[in-house]
C-alpha cells in the first residue's frame, strides 16, 4: 500500500545511524518520505543521505534541523546562517528533494489529498521555565544548570542580529506561504521543532526547551487546517494529540538513546493513511 512516511534526527555522523539509514526502504514504489531535520552537521553527509533516500522514494520532503545549520569546524563548507541554509536548499533542489522554499506538494495517495508543507521557523527562547520572563533570564538559568545547546556556539544567524530575529523573519514568511496555500485542502506540516510547547514538558532537562520552538506557532495546528504535525528534535518518538490534532515525533536520535529501547531503530512512522495505533 502506498504510504506517506516520516523520520527525523538521523544524525549520520554516528556510524550506527549511517548503517540504519542505508537500510531504509519504502514499502511501495510510490511512497513519499518526510525528513524533519538533523540529518547531519556536514553538507556532504546531508547530500549523501538525501540522495540515497531520493533514489528510493518517489518524493522526499526535507525541513532543516538545527544541526544542518551548524557551521561545524570539521565541515569543509564553512558557510554561516542564511547563506548556509540557502546552500542546503540548492543541494536539495539538485537532488529533486522538496524544501521549505519550494511549492508545497499535494499528497493524493491514501488519506489524501493533503498539502505537505515543510517549514523552517527556528526558535525564539519563548519556551521558558515558569517565572522566567525574558530570554536573558532563560539563558542564564540554562547556563547555571549546565544545560546549553551547541547552537549557541555553532548556529550563526547571519545576516540577522540573533537567532530569534531570524526566527521572526521565518515566521512572517512561513505564515504568508501557508495563507497562500491551495484552499480547502488539509495540511501535513513538517517542522524540526514542535509547533506547541506541550511536547517539551517531559524533557529531562526542562531548561532546554528554549531551543525547541516558539510560542508564535502555538495556534498553527488550528489556524492552518492541520491533519498531522510532524516534528523531531526532542528525540522522544511518540504520538500525541492537541486540540484534536495529531502530532508525530519521528526522530531516530543518538545511538545512546535508541539502544535501550525495545523497538527496532530507524522504523519509518506512517503518517498517511492513518495507522490504527494513531486513529
């Protein structure tokens, strides 16, 4: 049966994860695959993985994670910020992979039609701990707890003055795109981060939530007729429901995270048709 499938947080810098990606296969010749970010820190690795998956699936749709946007010292491609993102978009286009800058494709297979919209909206430090009023206070608390995202060192916002300023610009552009989508067709939104705060409430280190999204997307699952919201980043794969809308966290994660689990790592999550477990 033709399916719309999803995965994220492949992190193929780990050889165990790279081997898992090498074994990913579609269930039919017409399956689509949604990749919700964090393929790798290196452009060459991102290209390798998306080329491999693009050769196997009828269509691959990619939304960037924070790791793709890092300017890592070990990556020969030392582009920063917006310039790095645009370079990745061109890499994807050369491979035939759909990006947040391309027209949104419409899935017409089982469970469709739905508009599949890959997003890039970043975060703005608004998922704060109770009683913390500002970004500066939130960052100070995280540093005091020793919970600091590597983004602070490697994810550069150039030419924007800050990551939250880049996030604001991305939200404005993404809202414009979503409002202009094909009318009357539900959406599957694909974003590296959850659109709502709730999935971060189970984090072992709750201070880390400031790097996990923005409150400005809190109503998008209602505002944009969302059938399913697909995300990753948290490395806590599960199905949850908010306001009657299905949210799917689809990450593979790091080997140290998936090894203790009883489930087979790297299994694709079925988005459409809706599986019985999520209906």
